[in-house]
């Protein structure tokens, strides 16, 4: 039996308020992990922008970079909902 199955089995025996508390904790962990992934993704995007600027010999417009960051945040929010 893996860890998730063990948790499922144990939580089935909990009264509803306690099971709800476990659910909230799981959602917190998912959110925390998404935040970490978001920071890593933003760092990689910034590295990509810097490399593109270097390779192209140009400086990307700040509005373009802002638009790109907004798009990434929207994609992350959509991923979190699924």
C-alpha cells in the first residue's frame, strides 16, 4: 500500500470536521508547491529573456516582458484550478 492509499484509508475513519481539516492541509501544500514552481518558472523565464536579448543583440520592451509575465501567471492560475 502506498502513502496516498494509507492516508485515504485512515482519513475515511475521521469525523467530517477532521477530514475537512486534512483536506485544507492538502490544499495548502498544493498551493505552497505551486508558489515554489511559480518562482522557479519566473526565474527560468527571466533567464530566457536575457539569453534572447544576448543572442538577438536587442533589449526586449518592458511592456512585452510584463505581458509575458501576466500570461504565465494566468496559466499558473488555470493549472491550479485543475
